[in-house]
């Protein structure tokens, strides 16, 4: 197969969305590791799917990278100690979204001593590869948190077989720059990850999608691919139009391949697997070193905090520890967001631990982010124009308020991906995403009622 | 673990960033866009025009405030929509109209057409149009008492004069030197306001262009391919005022793009039918109100295709594999 090394710009555009004001302040800030925190709280449920059972007890000594929780369920990923030290608690912890789950708290010895068992996995078959991905504890690091091995297994079962791997480095959320840093600093890991995926899963083409507001990341990837002259893979680097939500799975597939994922179907149903770039990079690194997911990159930005920073933080570090490392707040923050400003979670406190899928901490002052006044809907239609999925948020909001499940179903509220484009454009500042979530919940509740 | 107890954080659903555009900002922009027409009206018709504009705007805001207070609902005058409605009503009446009549019109617009149906966003017809139609049918003499600008001689509207020797020239129509309502006479001022609304992204071009374009096209062919007729019909009567400021009312026009196209062409066709065959000289108000009523049906017909739900989606899936 030919080696396609040129930059490729798709002409297709998705509908609606939000024009770019990407605030990529941290794009050129190199990743730096924070010092080993005093304690880390490792949640046993860091992915969609079954929670892990603890493999250690209070008082046990653990090494960094040692597996401390696992499950025998298919949709689950093991968790590993991110520092070396002593287990001081196994019990309930509160996650950033307010949900309580089981977790293991480790008092670090300040050393982050690696587990002596860590060695590169030996891979001789597809099964070895999938097991290695599982053992690395890898989940979708772009925010979804779906166990990667489970995603690959389900993609392998799809009929007809998957043929396209899309590496998602679009990073369309404002402020966040960790995917860009991954492209800048670890392109070799990314390419190694791609190579393994192509070898074992059998993809025929690979497309790396990066928004065109990150020219340095694009250039670095291209250069690195150029050095890989012996690569026998068809890898395209795709320079994508900077428009939110370019990185949404369905938009990404449509723009890069022209395929449209039918409602209620998965990317594998149109032959695609979309993988976040850091996830892919972790595969590359794990196969080389055997070090599982025990840290991740986080962008710290916003006008209430010194910065910006791109940090490597151990999983389980509390958000407050990261803020302290960055020098605390410069002004009392009004909102702290875990993730991007379009889809991130507004935190009620800063005690929660970082999980594998978190990618940013943003702290804002009131003046820069608040819109306190809400107005009635004037049916201006901006939400309808903005919806990348072609939904009618104006009507969905109304039917959610009326709890009209029939109408919600008819207007496909389940196709909403909660990207927030509608609410961004709403001049009435209406909580459209909240109503979409409520509408989906109403449908789920009714389905549940019908089962019982 | 260190917790800073002094910090009070706000928790809300995503997204956490928004467009700077607000409902009040939109209404403010509409008021600004109406200013050229208001100034032109005052220029041509004097203090009487200014009085009607002021009284009508004031009365509309008062009725909005009073009715919301009466029914114990949130005060909504700060969204400025009532002020827009009040000003539009003044621009839609002849400068000679008695003041008490315009107050009745404001009452009908704000209380009957808007608040009875739930207030802003819930009304099914444009309040200002409803008020104009009530005035036209209740007080036909006063609503047709048009005067010439400046010298205040009694005259008819250009539409009534079309084809006669007394018909104003296209140039007169463009700058507004002819009989008509306060706001509709100066086409130039209205176009200026329309361009401002387009630039500020308050309105999309679809409705004004399709509406005016349909009228121009029909009139061009109706009068034996006459460019003069097309231009005369576009520049006279309330067409530009209606197409730019009234047909584009969010609440009563379709939210879908193709819906807007159908709605605007419908407005244009009905306007032409009334102007060509009806007993009334002017048809813009009736055409808009009829299309207002059809808006929910047009919306139903033009729902956007959900991404991944259409034939194209299935084909894309089968074709590419």
C-alpha cells in the first residue's frame, strides 16, 4: 500500500456547531510532571462498565504500576497504583460528579517507585494484544472512559469488518491542549500505537484528524510520519476545519470518510473505530515499556488561576493538589470546570480525585463566564441552526418540560450528544442541554417501566 | 485534604460559555434598526409622527408591565420586545391617526395577541400586525387618511395611485416623498435598517429576500415583463417594512431554513394576490398574518433530517463498504 504522507484537508463540513474561539493558550506549554502527591485516591470505577474489586488491603505496600483493582467482567478495565506507598483506606470515595464509589487511598512514600513486575508485554496473537490493552488499564482518554479493549473486541465482531482507524486529535473543546501536546511530544508513541492497531485489528486506512488551529501539532506528526519511511501503512493526517464539535465521533467520521453513522448505531457499524490520540499513544507506550495507565495529561487554565499549564499528574491526585501546584487561585473562582467549557462538569468542590478520562481543570471568574439572566424562548431558531445532529432543541425543550415522551421519541432526543452548541447560541440563555438530558432520562425511565 | 472553605462555586449544566447575544440585545438592535425609518417619518410628517411613536411605544410597554403585574407573572418589559411592538405599530399607521386609536392598537397587540397566549415567544400571530389589521377593519377611514409629506395635503397611498398620473416616481418612493404610514414611506431608511439587522446577525436574509423577491417576480410578469412595475410594487406600500421587520418576527415564523423559504414565498404570493385581485390596495399585513397561522404546519413539513436518520445515511453506509 502507498504511503500517504501529505496533509489531507476534507472538504466536507458538518452542520451547525460553534465557530472557533478556541483559547488554546496552553498549546506551546510543554508537559511537566507534578511532584508525587502526599496521597492519591484511586477510584475502582474509572470507566463505563463494571467497577473493579480491590486486590489490596489496608496496610499493604504498593508500587507504582501495581494492579490494585480488577474485574472479571468484559466491559471493565483494571486500575493500578499511581504512586508507591501504603494503602491507608479501601472504601467509599466521592468522584467529581458527586457519585460515590469504592476507592483505594494510598499514602505515598514520595518516591513513585516502579513495580518490579513491569515489563513489556509479549504479543504473539490478537488475543495477546487485546489482553495487553486490557492489562494496561486503558480507557478512552478523550472523555468517554469506555474500556479500550472492550471497544476493540466489539469492533472486531462487527459485520462487515472494520477497515478505518480514525485517531481523534481534533481537540475542539476550547482551552484544552493535552492532545496537541501528545502530538508534539510523543508522536513516536502515537505511531507505534497505530502500527500495533493496524497489525492486529487489520485496519486498511488510518486517518489522524487534527483541527487546523494546531499547525505545530500537524507539522510534528507529518514530520514524524515522514521519518517512518518503512511504514507499510496508509496513514493520512487530516487538517480539519476548526469548528466545535469537530471532535465528536460522528462528526469526525463524516468529515474524514463521508460515512454517516445511523442513529443508535456505533462507528463500527460503518467500518470505523475512532480513538483519542492519547489513548493510542498509551498503547504505543505500553507495548514498549509495559507501564500501565497511572498518569495522564491535564491542561490547567482559566482567568482565576495562574497558568496556563500542561501537567502530567498521577491518577488519583486530588484536584486541589493540582491547583495548589499551580499556585492556587489568583482570584476567587466562580466556576471550576473539569473538562472543557462546552461539555465539562462544573465542580462543587475540589476534593475529587483525577480519573483516567479527565483532561482539563479550568477556573473562571464570574465576569468572564456567567450569564445570570434567563429569558423566555423567542423561537429565534438559532438552536435549530446550531445542532450538528439536525435536531430541534426548541421543541425538545418544550416537550421535556411537558414530559411528553411520545413527542420526545418522535423528535429523536436520544440522538442528542449533549455537545451544547444549541445552548451556546441561545440568546435567552436557556438550559437546553439540561432539558435534553432530562428528555433522554424520561425515555429511559419509560422503557424501564415497560420492562417491569 | 485541603479544602478552601471560603470559595463558593457555582454548579450548572454545560455549556459554560455562551454567545454574547441576548434577547434584550436582539430587541435593542431591532429598535436601532427602526431608527432611520422613525427619523424619516418624523422628517416627512413632523411632530405628529413623533408623538404617535412615543405614545405607542410607551403604551405598549405600559400594557406589558400592567398585564404581567395583574396576572402575577414575571415582569418582562426589560426584554424590550414590547417597545419594539409599540414602535412598529406607530410605524404602521398614518400620521393623522387619533392618539386614542393607537392606544387601543397597543392594547390589542400586547394584551390580546401576545399576553393572552402566554407572552413573548408564545403568540401565534405578530402582535403589531394583528393590531394593524384590527385598526384597518375597525377604523378604515382614519387608517386611510394619508397625507403628503411636508405640505400635509390629503392623498392616497402609491398602491392606490399605481398606473394613474398622480403616481409618485420611483425616486420619490425610494426616499419616501409620498403618502403612506409613518414608517413605510422611506424605503431607503428601511433598507438601511434591514442591512443593520443582517450585519448584526439578528435576522437571516432568507425571509426578506424571498418575500420581496416573490413580489417583484410576480409583479414583473403580471404587468407584461415590466421592470418598472416590479420596482414600483416593491417600493410602495408596507412591503419592505413588513418583509424586514414584521415577517421576520421569530415567534411567528418557522425556525427551519426551508420553512422560512416556504413561509416567505407564501407571504409574497398572498401579497400579490391581494394587490392584484383584492379590493384592498395593500396586502402585506394579511399575507403575513395568514402565513403566521400556517407556521406550525410549515415547520412540521420542513423538520431538518436528523444526522444518520435519512436515506443518504443508509446509502453512505452501504456504499462505502
